[in-house]
């Protein structure tokens, strides 16, 4: 008999038919005469109730049906007499595929803290919460590829090992195959990278953007979707050392085109989640509501999870210049009453999450796109505006999270770009390949970057970015 997944079984409700299911036991309860087994196979948030008459099974088999055990069950599908499910399976055969010692298995049928579950990340997929999170993560990943494919973009795999620092930040992980106990030095006593595997200093990439620009200057529309790395010693709920980035680049596009693309893209992705992840979203929404009941009113979520997602889809994004945003923030009550942790006093300030959330949640009450930022606080590749003070950059701000997308029109003018590189102390000889695209057939082009985990964090309503990636890499932690 061919196995049917629990998701398909619950959707089809084949009452009266004999079926085979396999999965992991969530709970077992019952009496001397009958056992009720909650079985989950990861295909959906819902469990299938297995009804096992104790007369039909040996005591040895039923004793091994414990929380965490993997079992195979054949039985007839029947309308359920209990609440909580429409159908159940009347077990005829039970096979133990893998036992789980009930005294040692870490995931007992009780509430576990998220901090504890991070310590057993290899098992946390089996919980309802993380099953929901990672099914939604998959759906969002698929939706991203689907959106770009439908809109004529080409998927470009940019290098993970690179000799360039796209952000000019310098916070990169070094790649080497040197014997660390015997590192070769040159005549000046410095590390001789000519002896290394690639013959030069290399690092793990912080972004695929610069290489994606090269693709866009021939294929018109490309996107990257891959892992990126930051060696920031940051232990916050918003930072990871390894995370995934989505980075489209479009030729013949200005800043307005970039904002239009980003807004349309985000609305498509969020709508896809609403359309295809309803059960998992409902579970996570209920989880948040239960947590909020334990908090003071002023710390509770202002919107339910579903309301927050619909807020993105149903509202036009408000487009505001950085200069106007600074005026709004400077004159706001939190700033005047010194409620902001970082007070806004003058033009040129680098906005913090608290400022971004104020604009979205309190002032405009809709998603916000800030654009035309001071050149001094943005990267070298962003196009200089005619005022010589600002660059054609934009950030998209979401409720509860602040910045979710950062993008810009790229500087296509060779003379301006080389001057910017001098200002940022970026040697031209290291970026000769990037400058070539400005020498041969340069054209206006734009793009943006979306931190994928930030998106998953927003859509699932989870509060810590370490809980939306399977195996989080953070300072001092590289388990699993």
C-alpha cells in the first residue's frame, strides 16, 4: 500500500477507505481498552488521530508508541466522534520504525522555551511552532523564485568566495587554506597571500550585488538568492553571521522603477503566504495572541499576524524623502519628550529601528519607502543626486521590524564612481572588472537587497531571527 501524507488525507477525508500513514508520535493517551495517538508527518500543522484498540495490539508494541517515536500505521478512515478533527484512523496494523526513549527524549508534550529549542535545533523541527515556521519559509522561498520567473528575471548564482567587499564595511570572514601554525610571510613580515589557494586575500561574501550588476548589464534583469556572511560581533534578535539575501538588479531602471519593483515584489510574496499558508499562519497567530495575554497592554502587538500581513498588501507604500522624514521625526512627540533612545537633532542622522517604526506605525500608518539619503551614510555604488548631498537610495520600512529592504539606483558614471571609490578608500585595481561595465556600454541601472530571514521573521511573527533559520550562526555559536 502506498503511503498517504497526513495533509492530503485530511483534505480528501476518504471515509471508509483503508490507508497507510507514517509519522512521529506527538502524544499518546487513553485507557486500558483504547489508545489515542496524535501522529504528525510534517506535511501540515495538523495531527491525525489514530485510534488503537488495545485488544488488537501487543503490549510490547503499544509500550513503544511514545512521544517522538516514528511509526507506520494502516487503518480505516472514520468520521471522528471527538472534537478537534473531522476524521480519524482506526488502526489495524502498527509498525514501530524508530523508538524514542520517553525518559530521555527532549521534546516532551509540554511548552518549551524558544531559547531551549535553539539548544536542540536538530530536533526543534518536530514542534508545531517550527514546523509552521519552516513550511512558511519554504513557501516564501518558492514565491520569490516564482515572482522573478514570471517577470522575466534570470537567476544568477554569484560567488560565495570573493576578493571584494561590496559594502566597504570590512566585517568579513577570511577564507584560507593556510596551515594556521605555519603562515607564510613576505619580506615585510606580512602574510603572503600569494602563497594562499587563490593567490590573493579572499573572504566570504557580504553581498552578491556587484556581480549581479555585471549580469544585469547584459541580461537586463537578474536576481541572486543565496547565503551571505557578516563578521559582526552582534548578539541581537535581528542579526546573524550567516543569512540569505535576495538581490535583483535591473538595467535601464531608475530609483522610481526600483521602488515600484520592490513594492510589487513584497506585496506578491506576502499575498502568496496569505493564500498558501493559512493553517500555519493561524497557528502562529494564536501562539502570539496567547503570549500577548501574559504581557502588559502597552507591550502587546497592535495588529494580529493576519492583519499585519494584509496591512502590507492592502496599503500603497508611502514614499517620503529622507529630508522630510527627518523633519517629521525632529518635531515628533517622542523626540521632543526625549522618548527616543537616539534623539533626532540634525539632518544627516542615521535612522534607527525606533525611528523607522514610528514613521510606519504611528505617523503614516502604512508601509513607508524612504529615499534620497545623505551620501555620507550610504555605500559608494549609490548614484549621486544633482544636489551633491544625497544619493538615489531607498529603504522600505515595515511595521514591527523597521527596514526590510535597502536599494538604490547604481552610479553608472565612471568619473563619479571612481571619485566615490577614492572617498571610500577602495582601490581601483581591485575593482577593475566592476569599472569595466562603466567603460563599455554603461547604462542606468538599479537594484535592492532583501534579507530573507527578515522577511520570514515578519511573515511568521516570530520575535528572534535565530528562530527563522534552521541552524543559526551567531558569535560563539556554530553548532550542528
